[in-house]
C-alpha cells in the first residue's frame, strides 16, 4: 500500500499539472505562437512540468532568436508533447480495453503487463509524434503530405525513442523498486500515484532525448525552434 503522504503529493502534483495546462491553453489563445503546433506543445508539456514550463515559455517562447541550447530544449519539448499525449491515450485505452495488449505479448509472452503497455505506448506516441513533426516541418519546408510525413518520421523516430528510453527507465524504477519492491502495491493508470510517477518519468525522458535532439537539429534533420 502506498503511503498517504505519497498519494497526497501525487494529487497535488497532478492538480498543478492540470492548472498549468489550462493556464497555457489560455495563454496560447491570447498570444498565439509563431509555429501553430506549439500551441499544443506548450500546454501538453505543462501537464508534467507545470510551473517550470510556464517559466520557460515566458522566457523563451520567441522564434528564431533563441540560443541554440534553448532551441534544442524547445525541439525536445515538441517531441515530449507527442510522447505525453500518446502515453495518456494508450494507458487509458489499455485500462478500458485490456485486449489491446494482446498483440504486444500480454498475457502469453510477458509476465508483467507493463512491458506490453510500453509497446502500446510507443506505437501511440510515435504516430502522434510524427503528426506533430509533420505540422512543424511541412509548413516550414513547403512539403506535400507524402514527403512531409517521410521527413517527419525521419526527424521523430530517434528523438521519440530516446525520450521513451528515459521515461521507461524511470517508470521501471517506480514500478519494480518503489511500488512493488518498497510498498508491495499494484499501481496502474487508474491511480494518481501512477501519473505522478509518469510526470517524473517525462522529466527523465527530456534528459535522455535532449542530446539526440541536439544532434538532429545540428544535422538539419529536425527544424530549429
């Protein structure tokens, strides 16, 4: 059983994330970003990074005038928004329809459902991430649908995969070492503790994806923001 203090902290953190999301939605309507897709990226990232994203947006929301490390951070957040939205959709769908996990090896192949969930998460995140990249790359390069999707996939696969590596690593620590190992608790997407852990895992994803995005932007595979 998870401690009461951890459950309370989870609810508090999630509430801050939702409030940050709503604040940034309003801010996007008041001051639309130069790149339209960022009107989705900033609020979605607010769900896991809360006031930190609000501060970062206020300091560095401009286009074309940011130092390169800041541009890389914005590009990494662009990837993170796709991961976040994909994971939210996949986890809740799997909770409602567990049969979705059968093609990903549960219950026949994996002993732990979490590994099948990661497979479903990855597919959802990748599809949404490529769509996000398309609406970033295609307008800036004047590309059609087919070429735009191809370039978006090229830009997003490595970026998103590196984000998911960090996220899965942190979620594995929470799932096996903290929830099961320390507290003997079964936690899933129906529990606030799961989503609090996911908020922290998204931060880990940013750390692992940042150097990959640096390289992708330097090589011109991904657009600088």
